[in-house]
């Protein structure tokens, strides 16, 4: 399971473009060449292929059953991907959006949306939508929004908000807000960064939602967000941060180079210039194994020199997020990395991008390497198991804003740092919401 534009652990490669007119058949032949050279399971590709298929269908026909995982209901999904690409389009991330993410709650025939976060300077933020809001209806006063696909139109809508009555076991209608039409919104990965002084501890906290180097994810020269990451970490260091909480609960991955920088900023000083990760490619590649290092020069020699890290995670935490955790284990030790939340995705593979700046009209991201830490270990195929289990998508919790000291996952990290015990509400001791019958009714997180 991945999240928010399905960002992956990526490195990038280029291939010579064709000078003549590109037909679908030639595009498919290009796809086949890439797959037979770079795919992890190239030796299991079918001998006969159908060039008459659309490029999307052709690419999907080549994917191996080992590529990806299954959802909780058993539906398979693949990590390798294909997406349309236009040379005259600056960035895929400039597609129109309302700028909010949600968890969809199904209660029999009723559907509700629980807002997880809102992007700044977006239509959703202008409407006043906030983390923790419940959306009960769209363009009507009905509770049923099973037609939430209406939001895909991109037009303006009225949203009926509401709250959950624990005593009555039902949702209660609240105000109606006007959501402006969707538009291009900057999808910043930084949603909160704060410094707290609590009981003798100076604690840094950052919500980081994707390992993106810059605003345009397909521009290899754009490092706007990497620079911002370094600036924020420089501020934490200047503030004398001794403990650090990295919030990756919605971070589905991204650029390997950004994960390298993040790990360099967090690692103990003694780990600098040592191996960050080892990438292992198929046996057609030379070299087959490549190493990336924790290079202090790439982060302006900023380093928090941590000996303990607290990471907020969920089952949407994947890929580059997991790589940061795994790459720190040899230098900090697993016992000194406290994970809080739900088990992570378990993605131990990465892909290269092919097609940037070319005329085929598509970007390919096939799985092309396994990735390990400096000890050549990647023991999280089933995800990292949290040290403190917590499911924020449990309707009896109040969802506070990021950075609010009452926010449950942040509060659990504070308690761990301060040596306090935590009381965690569970289904077994809850009596407040039997009538709603929705405690297990969440569908995967979505976004508009």
C-alpha cells in the first residue's frame, strides 16, 4: 500500500530518444527493451509479447507476480508503474487538486470522510477545512456521500461537516462550508516543524510527507525541498535539539537521494562518510552492486548527532521512509529507534525512472534493485513492527492538529522520551460507539 500520488523510492536513468515519429508499437518495443535489461525478474518475462496493446496494458502484461503485494482483501497491486508524460508539461505535481487527504469510513451503506491533513494555500485551506474534520455530505444535507467521486470533477462544492456523538453513537450535522474549485497546489512535504522544551528535554518534531528533492519531481536539478530540509535541520541544531521525533506516518517514499540526506542529518557523527545503503541490481548490470554514503558535504555539514530517534509510522509508511529507519540501525541500533504507530508497508525494493526528457510519452518505473543497509540487511519485508502500537484511525480518538501536544502519536513520543507510561484506548475497553459499527470500516487513505 502506498500513498499520496504513489511516491516510490527512486533513482533515475536516461535512454536515447528516438528521432523519428513514435508509434505505440515503437513505444512498446522501448518498454520491452527497458524491462528485459533492468527489471529484477527479466528472466521470467514472457517470450512472446503483444505489441498491439496500449502502452499501459503492454507494460502491465509484463509485470511479475513478485512485483508488489496484496491489500487486506487479497487484491494484488504492483510497485512498478507507468504514467503518461508530456514534454510541454512542467510537472505532474501541478495537476489540479483541492489539497486535502482523508480516510474513508464505511458504515453499511453510509460513507464519511475523515480529513487527515490539508495543504497550505489550497482550496481546502481557504474553505477552512482542518485535520480531524468529518465530511458527511457533498452538495446536499444527506449523510450519505457514497458518491464522493463527485469531488473528482474539480468544480466548487458545498461540504457538510459534522461531529461524532459518542453518547448517541451517530454523526451529528454541523456547518456547511464552500470548497472552491481545484487548482494547481504546491504539494509541500513539510507540514509541521516545532521545538518543545519539556521537563529538561529539548525536542525537535517534523512532519515530513514525502522524500521529494524539489517542487518538480521530474526535474533532477530541482532541490528546493532538499534545501528546505537542511534549513529546518540547521534550525533544530541551533536550538540545541537533543531528542528528535520524525513523523513519517503518511510518507510513502520518494527520492533515494533525499532519504540519503535525511539520514545524514539524523545519524550519529561517527557514522558520517560511512555506507548509507547498498543497491543490488540484476545480473545484467555492471556494476551489479552500488553503494551510497552518508556524505556531510551534501547537507552543508549539518548533523544532529542523534543516539536515539523516535519515528511515527503507519501502514502507509513505505519505501524511502523504511530505508531511513533501516539505514540507521547499524549506527544507532534498533533498540534506540522507537517506532510508534502501525506496522509499516515492507518495501525493500526500488526502481529507476526511464523516459524523462524523451519522446515516447511515458515514464517507466520498473522495480530494478533490492536495497539494503550497510550490513547488507533488509529484514522488513513484512514491515517494521512498532515498539508502541497505535492506530490513529480509531474513531473514538480526537484528531488534533500536527504539532499540538495533545495529538495522540506525538504525545506517545513525549511520554517515551520523558519516561512516562501511556494509556492507549483500545477496542476491548471502549464502550462508546457500538451503534456506529465502523471501527473496522476504514478504506485506504485517499486525496483530493
